[in-house]
C-alpha cells in the first residue's frame, strides 16, 4: 500500500527514540515524517513552525467569521449603552 508523505525528511520511530532532537534538527526547520513500518505515523515539527501554523489557522478562522458577518446589518451603539 502506498502512502503520501508530506515532508522531505523522514525518520523511523526507532530513530526518533534514539535521538529526538537530532531527528527534529534533520528537518532543518521543516517537518519530519515519522514512519512506523514504512507508513507515516505522525509529523514532527519544530516549535516555531507549530506556533506559526496555529496562528495561521486562527487567522483563517477569524477571516471566515468576518466574511460570514460582512452582510449583516450594522447596529450602532454607544459604549456607555453597553
């Protein structure tokens, strides 16, 4: 069975256990696909990359909310009324 691997660098679970930080470093800042029996089990990403991914996902979610509300009727209120 073939699998799509969405990383340029791969490592086995055994390699990850032997040298976790070396495995992350092997990706040179990019994700590393961790393989179990030659199939991707998970992706190991540096903390900075993971944080940027979460920020991007949050931005996409906020943009979707804003897009959904763009045609809603605007109600003006004064801050003192709140």
